[in-house]
């Protein structure tokens, strides 16, 4: 049997990984500045993470949500402590796309409406409702087009109010920092207006923190750089450091009913243990606080490279924009310098999403390699 060929693959076969490094079958060491789409938050194979998963695996790995699981309550308390969102409620699932699906579904239950506003450049996932609010026609099948979605540009308050005033939208979904879209951000004025207009016209505001959450941008969630209170917050990726887990945080204005949401694997014992281990390390090593210092160092290093036209993003969710497409540059970084980086729908942008355990010396190595690669492409 062959694999269904939907991934263009680099010719690298990782066999093991440790902290910010990945090793292939020949023990070639690669600096990981992408973390598998921002998934690796506390470093590959962190000893505390491995220990907690092993201990949990020896007790019980899984049972359904039909029974009591105190680890879910412990995880909710730990997220509340680090995010300061004590009055929200937690629903656990397994992936970012599932988190988006549940957020959209919940907003529709709450409002009794079915239309959604999303934004140009948005990426929210590949499942049915999630892909419908993703601004990429190539990955939307005809089946997905049944969803009623309006795409607007960031920062056009007038256009947003015109749509919301119809009182037909269950939600507005946004990324504080767009991931796949190329690290574009709405202005603070627009973010505040989104919240205000959603309240005025009875729509839910959904903050998609699947990629930017869990300390990556210097606050626990990226939207917390703005004075707003979303109705629903989605999370996944860095939440489990590679173990599949996702979730949504739900404002107390939205009330739960038995059966309105559900999941088989979400919130299982092993997944909760993985996420609790991540939160332990984030807190103990103050990784969230360190992201801003590392961002400043990154920006200072980038300023010395004239080919870099713009540095985008925040914390350790960063991008380097050039005035040429960077496909060959990324290949050179991988094959010639053994450094993983990321791309985006902006073909002129390199995305940098490293483990939060990254240090200045690793960025120094990257920029030294980048200078050489730029001379040779």
C-alpha cells in the first residue's frame, strides 16, 4: 500500500530529537526553528515531559468522557493560573481544527445564527467548518462551500459594521497574528472595534490562538496584548509539545448543555498529562517572559541583513520578509546549513516558530548561516 500523496516532502528523515535539535538517520544535526508548525513549545523530548507521559502511561492512558477525570480539572486550573482567565470554562478536544469546529458550532448554538465573518489571509484548519473560514479556495471542496462565510480585510471597521448590522452572523473569527497567512496583524483599534461591534449586534468573537497561544508571543495568548474579552478562545499546537491535544476556553455568558459538544479522545488522561507537563515547564523556566528578550535579539540581528525588508510577528512567532520568493533560500538553509524554517502563503516570507527553549546562540547561528545562504542563492 502506498501513502496518499498530499505532502511535498523534504528529503530529511528525523530519527530522534532533543530540545532545539532534530537528528536524521545519519546523525546529522538540524537546528529546528519551526517546531513542526509551532507545536514544539518546551523543546523536543524534554525530560519532565517524557517523565510525566511515561508515569501516566503506566497508570491509565485513556478512557472516555463518560467518567470522572480529575486531570481535566487540574489542567483547567493550571491554564487559568497562567492565562489569568479564571472565569472561563474549558472544553478539551484533540486538534486545532477540532477546536475551531467546536468554537464555531458553539457560537451558532449560542446565537441561533449560522453566518461567519473571517478575514483575508486567514487559516483556521482543514475540516469542514474550519476550512470554510480559511481564505484558500484550493483547499475548499464543494462540500465545504455550504457554509456561509464572508471574508473581510483587516482594519476596515466600516465594512465589518455593515455586515454585523444585519444581525445574521453567529461569530467573527480572527487570528491576532496570522500564521499561514504570513504574520499579518490587525490594528489595536480594529481589534477593539471587533469586540465592541460583536457585543452591539449579538455576535460571538472567537480568538484563534491555535498557533499563537501558550506563551509564544510574550503573553499567554496573543490577543492579550489588546484590552478585549473574546467569547471563545481556541488552542492546540504548543499545548501538548507534540502530543495531540486541543481545546476551547468559553466565556461564562455561554452556557453548557449536555450533549451540545462531544469528543472521543479529547481530554484523555495521557493528553492532559502532556499538557500539564508543558505548563509546568513554561512556569518553572519562565519561557513566556523570555520570548520578548529573544524577539529583541532576533530583530537586532535581522537589522544587520540588508536583504531583510521587514521583520513581522511578535515574541517567538516571527517572520523575515524579502523582496523575492524564498523557496530556494529555505532549501539552502535545510540542505546546506541544516536549519528548519517555515513558509507561508506569502512566498517572500520565512517563518520562525522555534521551541520556546531557544537561546540567543541559536539565533546567532541561524543569522550567520542566512548571510552565507543569501550570497549563494
